[in-house]
C-alpha cells in the first residue's frame, strides 16, 4: 500500500467479480483456504485474525487520509490569503517577469505546501518525495514547474493552485467515504461470525465425541452445521454485494479495487471473504467426518 502512486491510491478503484458456491458446490476465491480438520471442534469456528488485521490497517489508513485532506484544506486557505496584483499577466502560466514580489509570493506558496501537505506525520514513510515530486504527483508537471521555476504569481496561477488543491482534498473525502463503508462492513461481518460461533458452540459443546453418538444424533449435528454453512454462504453473498457497491464509484478498470488498495500488505486481499471461506471449508470437512462416522456405524 505504501508504494502505490497517488492516482492508484485515490482514483479509479475497479469492480470485482467473485464466484460464490451454493450448497455442496465449491467456493472459489483467489487465495488459499484451510482444509477440513480431522476431528469435530468448534475451536476453528472463530473469526480469523484476518479481520483484526484488516480493521487495524483500515483505521490507520483512514487517519492518514483524513490528515492529508485537512492538510490540503489548510494549504488552500494559505494560498487564498496571498494577494496578487490584478494588473499582472493573466495569460497562460508564465515564468518571466513579476519582479521580487512575484518570486516572493511563489516562495510563500512553496513554504505553505511544505508546512501543510509535506508536514503530515506519515509523509516520509509513505511517500518520501521531494517538493517537485510531490507537486507533480498531486497536481501536474506544468503547475509544479510554474511554482518552482516561475517568476510570477499571477491571478491565473493562484486560481489554478486553488482548483488543484480543492481537487486533492475532495479526492480524499471520496476515499474516506469508501474507507468508512469498509470499516462498517468489517464490523458487521465480525458480529455475524461471532453470532454463528455462539450458536454452534451452544448446540455442539456437550457432544464432542462423534464415535459414541447414535446415527439420529449425528444427523442432528449435521443439520446444525448445514445451517451454519448456509449462513456463511449468505454472508459471502452479502459481502460480495458490499464490495461491488463500495467500488462502483471507483470504476476505472486500470486502478486497484478499494480492498486491494487497503490490504496490499496483508496475507489476503479480501479478509472477510478469506475468513468466511475458511469457515465454509472447515464446516464441510466436519460434515464429511460426520457422514463417514454414520456410514461406519451402519
């Protein structure tokens, strides 16, 4: 996540397509899943650390994006306060003329950028850019050149800086909306998985040794697990819908999806889907063990 460029971080997050298995059909996602365990236990029916890690990195990224948004807001206010003479050149962004006051104003703009955008706590760790690189990536090469190499801070240049700073702030506000939706989705998934855990634990805690159980009792266990499997598959479908909804407004196909952007440094790109898929695979392994036990008792 740290080494992605600005455009990938802030714009064009692509839609995703997932294959969700129903009933006894397979569930496929682009990551490995654990196999069914050799004996029936509810210890594996707890949400994996994927969700904890996902929440942590998402909250950290939200703080950073909000800090950057506020920095661009402060930068724009500082630029707005810089006066320009109305009789200066109003044509294309210019580099000559303007005298001492023009270069002084440009220096003021550059200092304002350093003190706001480049002064956020995570700037060095996440970007490690010099002034020219940062201005070019946040705005464009032409504006960066005008601010660094020009001689005049014209009304046109001032307005262009304000427009670009506002766009940078708004892009982060848009990203924050997506991050907030993702945090809500993570918490909802965690709650639903905990509810599943409690339900299965209550039903199966007194009945751990399968070989000593009758066939009717084993059928009852299988029915409990089948209900949990159905609930997990519904959670997968709901999460798929949420991912599509979260990414629909970031639909440029050349850019990463929101989850890819957030979870690039984690072991899995889609932590909720990975967690629930592991759960389903575990349940199916346990159900196979129950059916084998019933077969052996006949």
